[in-house]
């Protein structure tokens, strides 16, 4: 027992403190990315997942400067040979992040890596906000109204806010009929909940404030004593969005990049961002919230 | 060293052009327009008509999906076409659909990759893609034309 403990401890020591000449910042950024890759293994080709697992278990693989270039090249090949226009936007962002780590495996510059992570997050939210400003159906609240009344990813939590469960099922069925040519492309009427009318406006304005605020905070070169605002805003977005809608892939990636972009002290940073991932992935947070409202199984 | 950031910006700035020119859905393509529009690629009904012997008949598109389910390339192209229905992608889809044979069942043409059925040329095919439109004041939705192939010349 004691010899096993000593061996394990040595491995961890090697992994975290004596790996190549990477800084602790890069080592933890790499480690949290590897954990993200294992949690979201369906996003990655099997070979990349095997590499990520090997890197966590074998210090020599973790220490290799070719690890991230190999992961990046494998991901790019898989991406380019698939249905490129059907990849989700966060899968594109994953590629940019792999590219970043591949570059900084060679260019040992923590400050520049931190800035790259910050700008990636900032521009993601800048483009996300720009689309939402440009789209009239988002500006008017129609996006949230239709989605909140029909899409199963939204409707289960909307029931907590007053949507009738039967209405959610009926709406989803009405909108899904287009796949059957017997029905043709008939229009449809939604069974709506008047109690939610102001809620759609609240969600629309709230999204502009949070996403626009994130773009501003991450793109603006804040003085160091205010950089904690970025961590706070990202945490608000993370909890607000991913408790509402179960799409944790993008959230986890933002936690990884948020960790890399953060200026707060390393131990606190690990606690915050690892905590956010645990909140979404390990503890069934969303299910607990739904159960609290008496929704779901 | 900010190459990943430059790459992100370049890809994202290209998306509005593809959106306006080729109807790329904002949910895909690396422009970060997800959760901004209702026009998702999974909410784009397709209507394919084939004309033979001076008669036009709608293809039951589910039969085409079933006929290609084991052909990875055709499935990939179909999914790409729903997300980016450019004239090029639609013409390739028409050519792939012309590789099938068609049988008539009630008022629909049923695609099959078997030996029996009517062979057609891709020039006998027309494709129309639709998108969702929601009127929040009336709580009603409808499907409006998004694009078509062959392209209608005005």
C-alpha cells in the first residue's frame, strides 16, 4: 500500500512540478484541457482521446512538445474530412484552442498565451452578440418565444416558469410535422403561456447584457486589479446559461479558456474553473434544479 | 503568435457573406451565430420534385434518406447542403438523387437504390428549401422559401 502511494505521488509530482520546462501555468492549462477532452470525448476523434488519456497517465507524453501539435493536426484532419458545415461553432473554437496550445508548446510565453485565451473568448462573444443584434427575430424576443415553447432543451425548464407541459408536447409535435410530406408545409399555431411574455423580453435583454458585457470585458485591456470582473462575468454566464440549457460542451471549453485567461491566483483559479466543470459534469446540477421544481423524472 | 485569434476572426467574418450569398445557417460555420436565429439547418424543410412524361411529382424525401443511409459521402453531403444550400451543393444533391430509381406510391415518388424503378436525369429534378418564420404577435409560424435549384432567373 505504501509503495503504491509513493509511486502514485511521484507520478503526480512529475506531472505537476517537474515536467519538461513548462511553467505551472501552462501545465495546469494543458491538464484542464486534457480533462475537458476526456469529458467531451464525443467531440474528438478516438485517436485524440487516446492521446489525451495517455498524456494524463504518462508524464513523458504530457511533457512532449509534440503532444499538442499531434492533437491539433489529428483534429484538423478529422474536421476537414467530415461535414465541415455541420460542425457546431464550439467545435471550431476547440480547433482554435488546440492550435493555441500547439503554438505555445514551442513558444514558451505565458503572458502571450493568456492574452490569446482572453482575445479568443472576447471575439467569440463579440461575434455572438453581433449576430443577436443583427437578427430581427432575436431583437423582438421571437427567438426565445418560439424556442422556449417548442424545443425540448428549453421547455423542461420553462415548465418551471409557467409553461404547461401539455403545451410543450403539442407545440413540438406541430412544428415537427414538416418532415412528413402527407402534411405538406402547413403553418402552425403555438399554445403559448401569457405569463411568460415578459420573460422572453427579460431573456433577450439579459443575453445582450451578459454576452455584450463579456465581449467588452475580455477585449478591453483592463487594469490588473479589475481583471477579476472577467472571471465573475464568465461565471454568471456559465451558470446562467448552462443551468438553463443542457449544452455543456461550449461551457466546458469556455471554462478551460477562462482558466487560461484568468489573472486570479493559481489555486483559486483551479478551484473556480474546475468547480464550474464539476458543477456541470459531475454533479447533476440541472437535474437537481428541475427536481426542485418538480419537473422531469 | 496571435494566429488562432486571427484565424477565428477571418472565419467568423466570412460567415455573414456566406449567410447572405448562400444561405449558410448562423448556427454553423464558425461565425458564433448560434442561438441568434430560428433558421437552423434542422428546421429547413426540403421539397424535391421530379418531372417525367410531362408530369411533376414530389419525392418522399424520407425514402431518399433511407436509400443513402449506408453511404457516408452522400449523408455528409446532404447534411452540408442543409447547412449551406449553395447552388453548387444543391446541384450535387440533384445529381446524387438522379443516381436513384423512382417508383410511384400514391402521389409521391419513392427513391430506391435497387434495380427497379424509373431512372431519371438530374435535369428532371427541382429542389426547394424552406425556413421557419414565426410571428410573435399572432403566435403563428409558417415556412417561407429560402432557396431553390435550378436558380430562378429574374
